[in-house]
């Protein structure tokens, strides 16, 4: 079974802090993705990556950056957390078009 | 751009009722279509998929048929169970190929009462 793990299930940070969300997949997938999930808005794509050191902006990249130094690991970075970044963050990796999701990190920014 | 529209709910049904969750899409090219399910406190799991027109995806008693003429991918199940209570997301591949991620609908919260 494909396994996608995220470093934290719940995280509470203060406004202005730099926040790192980590994601690791164990299936040697080329493509990895970060989404945020908000009630009434569904999932929206933040960033994705085709390969190590490659990154592409999704629909809502503002306020976020990413890092992919190793194939299995894809990190989402909030440079200066704000309250409007309180959300559920979901990481995924994919084989062809089929995506496999991690359990999510619920981030609260106070 | 590409988009997915689905009924938002909540949809409340009694056990053993027939389920339909509507999904329509707007896309360029020939996207693959998916239904994902999210159980409380968990990430998304792939429920079923269809990669071309007239394909039927099926899994766990759920079915959906890729209808290009009506740009639809409605989810159906003949007899729902309490354990089917979850949020269901319809999605399509961005840019047609899938390597660019998925575009999701807003999700439909399904509640099954005993």
C-alpha cells in the first residue's frame, strides 16, 4: 500500500511564525502536491512538484513556498503565518493521474 | 479554467436508501474523473475513477459513468449503509494529463441515519 505521512496531525502557531509542514511518501512517486481544505471551498492546490528541486505554483501559492530536496519528501513553508492560513493541509503523491493522500495537518494560527 | 460543480449538502438519507450525488464539470481536453471519499478525521481515499468517455468506475457498491455529452460524473449507490457517512469529492485532472494535480468540487457531506 502507498503510504503518505505528514509530520503532524495538529499544529498551533502564532501569527508571524515560520511554519514547516513535512510530507513523506514511500512509493517513489515523481509527483507530489500540497492542498488546503476549507469548509465550503473544497480542496485547492497550493504547489506541486514534478521532481527533486522542481516546483510549480498551483491556484493559491501566495504566502507559501515549498522545498523538495529528496524525491520522497515535500515540505510546505509558511514564511510568516497569518490567521487566514488556519486550515487543513493535505499532501498527496501520484502515480499517473491517481493521487494518494496523507491524513492531513490541521493548522491553527492564533 | 477547469471547474467541478457538485451538490454540497448535507445530504441525509435513511439506511438502504438509493443515493445519487450529482457532479458536473467544465474542462479543456479529455480529463480523467474521480470520486474521493473522506471519513471523519482522515485524509482522502480514492473511491473510483474513469479515464475516458462512457467508462464506468465502480467500487464498494458505488458507481459513476463518465458522460461526455452531459459533462457529468454522478455518483450512485443502490443501498447505502451508516458506514457510508462521509464527505465525497468529485475531481478531475488538471490540464488533462494528471501530473498537474486535481481540481476538486466543494464536497458533499453525506449522513446516513439508521
